[in-house]
């Protein structure tokens, strides 16, 4: 899974992200069966542990540290994941397509975007979708940075998303560009956020054309259940158009829509 490069859009939000604090309200963690992991992403043989600052809170049970891909709908389940928002232009359109098709998705949100658009975060939650921590500033070099930097990126984003949602915490953590480390996985898991990978990169971020996005998903969905799309970072009209075709097609192929397993 290649990392996504050239995301200068995020550079403009880093300054606003430093030192952010917010209250974190408790919510219950949804549980599900554990699934297979990708050894490359998970960092096989890793044993690093987070510092005390990442200790699980009362009522916030730790989850497995392995990167999850499996769907809670079983072998014919797929997980729709939407990254990098929320965005005031594209997130509402993605939500409408999901609503039209009766599909629930997991939204991997950038902390500063969530902070800027709490109404959209709450709309995502109100529609029954799940939240995922996608760090404060979407730094795809996270795995080359210090533990303290990773902690700031993950924990500040968790607080920002939780505050914007009105108290609903993210259930997953997805490293930008797949830049997981043993430390970041253990820290997220200790906070009740399951590390979340993907099996099918729709390549929609590159805006290759609606037909190309559809073709990529149709050809690669046998690779695994977790599909990656985007609702921010630029013009996402191709993503919206592709989802209008992909979601009904997946249903026709006998797939059902679920969430990544938590346990």
C-alpha cells in the first residue's frame, strides 16, 4: 500500500493543531470479533508499549493492537472507510450517497478538520456511522517521528474529534498513509481505538476519473473487505460519483456492509 504523497492541504492546518486540548467524554465501546491482520502494516514482532499518558481510562477498555481489516459482517462483508474530512462541500454529498444506499461507513477524521466542522462530525454520528482518529495534521512520516510527537498527533486528534462530536469517541486509529509504528498501535489500542488498515485503495485521491475508481474497486475487492475512499483534500466529485455506482454494484455481488471488527 503506497503512501499518499503531496498533501500540501494539510500543511496549512498544522500550526493550529499544536497544543490543542479538549474534554473527552466517556462512551461505551462497541465490541465485535477479532479479524486477520496485515503483518507488514502491523510491524511483526513489535513489542514497544505506550507511556502512562496512553493508559486506558475507566470504562474505555483496551482493544487488540493488531491492524484490523476484517468486517463484522463476515466473509461477504465489506467496510467502507472515508478519510481526511470532514469537508463542508464533500462530506455532506458522501453522507447523502451512503444514506441513499442504506450504507454505514467509518469516517477517519483529521483532528483540525473535525475541530473546524463540528456540525459535520455530529451529522456523521447522527447518521449511525463510526469515527476514526486520523491524527491532527495527517503527517505521512509519522513512523519516522518521536514517540512524543506520535502521542501528540493521536491523543490531540482523539480529543478534538470527541469534542466536535459532542462526546462520541473514535473507535479506530488509522495512521496517515499507513505509517503505523509499534508505539502508535499500542497507544491507540490502549485508548480503545483499534488500528485500522485497508485492503482496497480506490486511488480516488489521485482523481484518476470516476470509471478508473470504479474499475479499481471492482478488480481489487477480492483482496479484502476494507475499502478506502476520501471526502477531503481536494475535489472529491469523482469519489461521490464512483460511490453512486460502487455501492449498488457491491450489493448486486452479494456483499453486505459492516464495520471493521474491534476485538
